[in-house]
C-alpha cells in the first residue's frame, strides 16, 4: 500500500511539473524592433514657480526602442528619443518665445535627445497582457550639454503595441540654461519634472 501510495504521489508530482512547464511561456527569442508614435503618446513637463507651476507639453517627437537577445540569456537594449526643442508649448506665446529664443536657443541647439545607455530588466515577461517595471539609464542632451538620467519605466505589453510610462526630474542648471524665470510674473525653481507615456509599435 505504501509503495502504491508513493508511486501515485510521484505520478501526480510529475504531471504537475509537466503542466507547469507547458504553461510557462518563454520570453521572446528574436530581436524586438519598435518605433515611438506620437499618436497615443504624451510628454508633459512642469516647472515649480511662484504662485503656480508652469506646465508644458511636447507635441512632436520621434524615437525607437530595439532589443537583441544575447547568448548569455540577457538582452542588448537600445533606445533614442528626439524632441524638436522649438516644439515645446506652455500655452503662452510670449513665454514660449522666451523659452525658444533665450533659454533653449533652439536656433543653435534644435534638438533635445535622450540616448539609452543601460537597461536592467527581465524581458521573459514580454507577452501581451503583462505589465512589469525595468530600470533604464542614459544621457539627456539639452542645449548641447549632456547629463546622466536614471529612472524606472513601467512597461505594458499589448497585442499590437507597447506602452512605456515614467517620470524623472531635470535640473536645468546642469545644462547651462539661462534662468527661465519671468521677472515680476514668476520665479522658477528646480527641478523640472518630466512625465511621459509613450506608445511604441512594431516596425514592419
């Protein structure tokens, strides 16, 4: 009886392990190629100021995220986002012109660029319906000067797209920018806070 009981238990355990392995979905095994789409995405920023914060949007940008599987089991992940500096809007034409001409000097430095340098995360969960968090680090170039940026990014995988969400502070003095304060109207403080939701779709 004991032997039969042990055999049955071993059989049940073997079946359970087989089912678990069958249900476990391996991560992607081929390169991932995604482009960032403006439609369905948003990049917003907020500057602390006297009276009330100054809020802005970035209506135009472009970018990509690519990942190649490595023999070690890890991933080589690359990414880049480019924002035309002159496209930033605050809802005030005079303030926008000051931002373009005196602060960002968009004629000399037309683009704000984020370049991914390091990625830490588990892409085995890269399947539709999954949401997970990864850590990214890179260089943010503003006004021709680069500074390191590090932040967590929430990744949501859908059947035909991926959504990336996160936020990070930007210390504008680190980029040699002129004080963006508006005399009498508003005194600007640090840091500027950037929040984004990016929709990425597969590249055909």
